[in-house]
């Protein structure tokens, strides 16, 4: 039986077309319908976390403008990490004495680190969550367990979750409100308001203005001769868009955003072919790729959003390939 082809996009053009198509589907969450830009960002977030595109759309939610991942997906990511040595969850007590526990074990060489976090009914009441309409009323035990799970997973595996919190926790935070804007119309300033008050005695002022001024002989001060400025030799300006190799040497000097992106992608492909041909040690290859990222990080940050996602995806794909060897 033939295997179905993967629907994961392989480059930026495919990703944009894929996002446009998915946003018009009736099988994606309502938050992504008709929003191909949000679909693209969600897919990129999923790539960073290790989720396939469709998994990302089903498990990543944007709440209050921040990405979050549902608790079941966070647990799956941690359990899929080879350093995970087990996750245990349970609830102690009855009624208002209930306490949810989550114990996460992480392997460090020959040692096992245990991280346990709890969330109780008392904690929920203190956070003004207990009795709130919705899941906290209908599935109280589940919500207690999700809070304990979220805290434990994030503390034990922050690198695997990339700092993303659980959607169940994000939904409980109040929406951020922007400061009210003052829309009161301002009256244009009158320049006459800044004039000094009139003199106490206008008649004396007018007399002083009409009187002949007293002539005083003043010797003019000598005018210093101008000192010519030193002649400076023109120095060539440093190109703004430079693609650097892993050793800090310039691979190509570009003269714009798009040319930098094309040169960056070409360089990554050249590195990949050379490392394949020379059968470079995977650890050494990954180290060189990370050096490339660090050398070009400042310039990548100046790219437009779509171009930045493009170059980051190309490099991350190459890193993942060599980390898997």
C-alpha cells in the first residue's frame, strides 16, 4: 500500500499557499478562518515546538495576543522528549481540601530530576477562579489538574515548551486593556498669549522711543581669521546587509533585504551539501549551524516578518536534520 505524501510545506512559498488554503477550510478553528497570516504564524510556532502543521492549528491558541498550547498537547510534547522519564498526576482530598499534583521526571545523564507542582481549591479561590461560570464549575477537578500540570511541565521542560503557557491557564487571565485615549479637542495656541504685559507708563515709553539715541564710540573687536577644517579622507561605508559564515567571514555582501534572504538560503544549502559530502560529525555540524545563526542574528532581526520566518525556517530545518543523525 502506497504511503500518503506529507502535507508539510517545504519552503516559504509553499507555506503561504498552504496557509491560504487552510484558512478557507471549514475544518480549522474559528480563530483561523479567513486569516492566512495567523495560520502561517501558528504553523511556525508548531514547527518550533515540534508539531506538524495540522497539529499546530488544533493545539495552538492565541489568547490575549499571546500563543498558548492546550494542556494535552503540552503533555504530549514533554512525553515525546527523550529526556522525559515519566509524568504522574493525581488528586488528594475531598471537597474544599482537594489538591491536584503533577510529578515530572527528567533525565540528566545518570540522574533523574523530579519536579512536583500542586494546585488546590484554596489556590483557585485565592485567584478568584473557584465557582466561575464555565469549566471551573463543570469540570473543577480537570481544571485543578491542568493548572498543576502546566506549572510542572513548564518548570521541568522550559526548553521543550519554548516558554509557551497552557491555553487553560491563559484563558483564566483577564484580557489586557489599553490605557484610555484622551479625545478631548485641544484649543489652538494663540501666539499673542505669550507676549509680555504692556508697560506701566505708555507715555514715558513712547518718549524714550522717540528720543535720539546716544552715540557711543565702541572700538570693533578684531575678527579672528577662519581656521580651515582638516581634510578628511573618505572611508568606504560598511555594507548593511552582509551574510556571514560560521567562522565570521563574509559569505556575500548584499544591498537589500531580499538579496540578503536569497544569499542566506543559498549559503545554508551549500553548507548542507558540503557537510553531507564530507560526512561531517553531526555534533560539529549542529555547532556550525548555530554559529551561523548567532553571526547573522542582528541582521535577521531587521528583516521583514515574512522574510524573517523564511530564513529561520530554512536554518531550523537544517539543524533538525543534523540533530536527528
